[in-house]
C-alpha cells in the first residue's frame, strides 16, 4: 500500500493526464499511486521517460503478430465485449465478428472463472486455449481474460493480451506480485466491498514489480440495495483518475446485473469521463453457462452504439481502435 516518506509525489498536472495515450517504462516501483502522478510517472505522454533510456514500451502479441498491440488509453474510449466464459468456438466467433464489424476495441472471454459456488461452470480451462487463440487471430482483436491463479501464467501468456484480475482476487497479493513481473497489461477489478484506496493499494502490488500497464475496473460494490446485482459507483471514475492518472474502465454488466440497465449505464460511464466499458455479450443469454442473466445480445450491443457515439463526440473521445 501507499506510504508517506521521501517518495511523496507532487500535484497532478492536468495537461499531462489529458494527453496520456500510451504507457512507458518506469525505472522504479511506484508505491504511492494514490497520491499524485507527476513525479512517479506511471503514465506519461508519448516520449522519453525521465531518467531512463527507454522509450515507449511495446509489448508483443505472442499469439499472433498480425494483431495490433494493446495499449490502455486516456484519450480514447475502449469498448471491450465478449462472453463471461468462452463456451465453444461457434459462439465466440459469432461475438467476435460482431465486435469487429462495429469497430470495437478488444474481446473479453473467460477461460478460467472464479465462481461463488464450486459446482458452477468455471470455464473450459485448458480446452479454451485454442478457441481463444484461433478466434482472436481470425478477427485481429486483442483478448482480455481472467487469471485466477499464478500457476496459470505460463499457459495463458501465449494466448492472452491483457490479464484481468477479478473482484475476488483483488486482495490476492501473490497473484498481483506475479503480474507485476510480466509485460502484459492488467485490468484490475474492484473487490465486492473494497474501498477505493484498497483498490489503489492492490495496484501498488503490481506496480511494485515494475508493471505499470494497469487499468482499474469499477464493477459495482455490494450495498444494502437489492434491486440491482451491485451498486455501480461512477464517482469512482474521476476519483481514481485524479488520484493516479490511470485509465478507469466501467463494467455495467456486473454493476447492475439487469440487461435493461446496461445501456443507460454505458452512456453514463462515457458521460462521466470513463476510459471504456467492459460488457458481457452472448448470442443466446438464456442458454449461457455463466452470467446469462446480465448479458447483452450482439443486436443489443449494436443498438446502444449510436447514442454512445454521440456522447463520446460531446466529451471529445473517439472509440479506441487498435487496428
């Protein structure tokens, strides 16, 4: 977590945060991410990193060199879509082609899933590797997938472009430490009942290993309200951005658990300055093996895009397209 001391960081420079688009090498761990950005440059505008001979960090796609490199962005809006879990080749291809047609940013798809009940479907495991690799290569889109155990790193690394840390693993410090040693970007989800400063402290563990390619994910927190699956905390978006300068992605699928509420919260996320959304999409939600009750169909996804585009035009952010 954060500690006060000689490494105290100076005030945020808004002109830097607004221009951030790429991530660059950092020569030392940042253990005070929740203070300020300026003198511990987790994210900087494109160019030379102070005190380092490195320029922009480029991280390769081991699964397919034809796909674009994945970078988090603060100046464009990422739309990341896919099923909670990859269930088979045909369904994942269907979603991926829809996403590609709409010009979206990246695919999501669980290979390993941490579930509340042990008898729930927990992903295809190793059987999902080839499906994930094949589909992401065919459509030329990066893949974001959850990692639930440090022992999965060696097998997932050739397939996955971005490691997602799920809400249940936000406090898994051993996993966070291992991800800090890797070149792949990380999407760090907020725990079910975590304070925002605890989320930032979890990012500290990753950054301490030298990996600053981190984005936060606000996916809702558990409150006394029962009308929605969770309570989506959109105030977390500007708070985390102001505190760290890192991108914040919003997950309205988990944040609401109600399909009819997802599109309005996508639009609200864009309006409040979020850097993207993570959406569960399934060709037939009623037959989904996990989280079907909060999934959109590809047609639903297409329907929310026109208003999203108009909101993004108003706030000055284009869709983040890597191709």
